[in-house]
C-alpha cells in the first residue's frame, strides 16, 4: 500500500485508445470539460440542456420528445429502460449473442419479469427467424430486447428487422445502441425502435459516464400506464423528467447534474453535427476497411461474417501459438496503444480493435498495423 504522505497529483499516461471503449477524446471536448461549473438550474445551463436534447435527437435520428442523457454510464441507461418498461410478471424476450444480452436478462429478472431467451452464438448477429419463432410461441411477450452493436464480439444485428417483428406482435423494443450511436447507421424513427440507450464514451468520444436515451410515444404511454411504481427512485422517468423535460413549466431539482460532463457531450454532439451523421458513418466504414485489409494482409482472420461486421469494433482471432496477453502488453508498453481482449467464451481467443469516434482516423489505423506487425514477429 502507498503511504498517503507519498501520494501526489495523478497524471495519466498519454494513450491511444483502440479498444472497445472508451475512445480518444477530441481536444475540443476536453476543453469543454474544463469550463467553469455553473448551477444546474442556471438559465444558461438550462438553455444548453435544451440544445443537448435537440443534438441527441439528431444523433438518434428521432423526433422523440423524451430524449435526454441519463446521468450515469451505459449500464444506467440500460437499467432506466428496463426499470421503467418492465413490471413484475411481464414476459420479455431477450436476444443474447454476447455479454450485453446477458446483462439484459439480469435486468429483466431484477425487475420481476420473466425472460424468454433467444440464443445466438457469440460472433453471430441475432437471427430474426429465431425471434419470430419466440414471438409466435409467446404472444403475451410485452417487450423484445436486443443489442444492436455487440461490443463483446463486433457483431451488428438487423435492428430494423427485429423491431419490425416485435411491432407486428404488439411488443415494445428495448435496444442497446451503446456502441452504434454515431459510428454506424441507426435510425430510431425510421426503424420503429421504442426505448434506446447509448453511451458517451464510444463513437461520441466524450468522457464516460453519460447515457443518452430516447423513448417513443408508445414507450412513454407504457410507462404512464404502469400499475405500480418502479423499484428505482433515481431512474424513475416521471421524476427525472421534471428536471429534464419541464416544457415551459418550473424545472425542479432531481439530482445534481454532472455539469461539466454535459458540456463535453454538448461539444461532442456539435462536432457530430458539423461532420454530418452520414459522413461519420462513412468515416467509420472507410477506416474499418483499411484496418481489415491490413489485418488480413498479416494473415489474421476476423471473427464476424462480412455482412454483420461492425466498423467500429473489429474482433480478430488470435493466431495459434501467439501469447495474446503478451501482444497487448507490448502494444501498451512500447506504443501506448490500447486494444481489447476477448470476454467470456472468447477470452484468450480474440483481440478487439476499436475504431470509435475520434480514435477512428488514418494515423491510428497505420500505427495499429505497424505496432501489431512489430509485436507479432
Ligand atoms: N452495452 C454495450 C453494448 C456496451 O458495449 C457497454 C460498455 O462497454 C455497455 C452496455 C455498458 O456501458 P457502461 O460501461 O458505460 O456502463
């Protein structure tokens, strides 16, 4: 243990973040975080909150009135959706093809709901045919939950098709867009998604700890029709929205907002709008193709089949006979480059290369390929 007397200010090393998140922060966002704190009910701050909601509607491609950043990481956004939409006894179909679908099952259980699990292999997208069968077998399912961009494997599921099936059967959707928002096509209104949550630290390249969420009118109606209060005071939308959505009315204190983190998110979203969301999607795809070409030229193989690959998360098989941890340590120690390891059944078997937000640029692709080439010889 370090003696307290020896502890000095903390200065983190300068890393290049090409793992599963967080991603590198743009200097403009970093600058925004350092602005002076003002009160969370200051009129200037309240004006910025309104802009933030509009900027998030643009990022999510939605007109949903209930769109705001939850104060907490992506996991709190996830819980906010489940706590408000799942009541004890509700049946919820959860599609699991990686770590985060597993967490959704936990959420359903903790809300007193009954999960019906649709399984797909890690590395595969969710199979719409399996969801269709589950919906037929469980016509009383109230909600269908799935992960759009599975960060644990790099697989992208067809959110439009899955939401369309749920809608035909009258079920709402809860969609994890933590890794997709800003990095690959996501169209909340056009695809008919109901409750969608994301994270600030992936393709938005903001500081971790905020979770943008958006709820459709149908989802809002379901929340209003609840028979019982949800078990969480902090995440109860009817309470938190008296702070975030007091249209023309009096905003009331709910919790002290993470003021500076919200400045950072505002700046990150201004940058996304300046670039244009479709150009951001195109940039992620372009650099993914360059990284993929380089990795394949080194003889490495991607985990996910081509039509389901996320551009912002590239999972690669560790070649036989290679010590995967030693390679990651060499990249970090010699190049200050962070990449990700595999999780669950893929631990020790894959590396995960993130190309998210501000980390998604030519110089990072080049560095990553040459560093990896050096570490592998
Ligand atoms: N969902 C997905 C797909 C994620 O990738 C993550 C984090 O990596 C989360 C949820 C949880 O987000 P957080 O770590 O910000 O709580």
